[in-house]
C-alpha cells in the first residue's frame, strides 16, 4: 500500500486523509481487503477508516482509535430520508458509522463533507474496534444493537423489514 501511495506522491498524514476523503463512497468487492479502497477507487466509512487506522503508524500517527458509533439516522441529520422514514413510520433507525478518534478527537474521512458534525448529538453508543473487525464483527454488532432497540422500542416490524428499510436508506444516501 505504501508503494502505491508513494507513486501518488502521498507522503504525509494530511495528504493521505485528503486523498481518502476525495475517493468516492462505495462498497468494495471484499470487505476485508482495505487496499481495495485504493485500487477500486471507492470505499465506505468502514473500509476507508480501517485503511487509515492500518496506515497510521507508517505516518507517525499515534493514539489513533477506530470507532463504531451507533447513531439515530433520522430526518434531521439525513434530510433526504425524511419522506422514506415517515412512510415507514419510523422516527429513526440506529445506524453504525465508522470514524477515527485521534488523541480523543473525532475525525471522519468518509467523504469531503464530514458526517460526524451532523450525527454527533445523535450518537447512542461508541466502541473501539480493530481494522479486521469492520467486516463481520461490525455487521453482527450492528444487527444485535438493532434487535435490542426493536425490543426496547416495541417495534411492530420484523428484523428483516427493519434491515431492508435500513439498506434502502443507505442506498438513498449513496445516490
């Protein structure tokens, strides 16, 4: 990965994060291979931040944490979803978002316009993970959180219905 970055004249953490932010949002062919962010020229919050966490030490960045934040994905922080959530009689859906904390300060390099300021007041829970956990572990953690939320809030929809609504929300946000 470092050779690839050197060919692109990326020699500093700031240059790397600017480059990663500019890469379009999109799911990679293999969730466990973070180098695909570079070769496929796309990535999600998970793959982009796992890649950055993996490269942090190479760029002399210490105290970098990879975080999963579960937040209330709602009409306020995602206005494009207002009608869809309303149609499905949901005020919000808990969504998992990955970002970094560097010296305790959150940084979101998913896209040019950081999502973090829009969701920070709606974060329900944060946990630190390792890069290899952005694939299966993150999905499992998110699904378990949703199942608990469904019980606590007495949702009338099935888990499969909620997950499908969530997937449609993500698709709408990607357009």
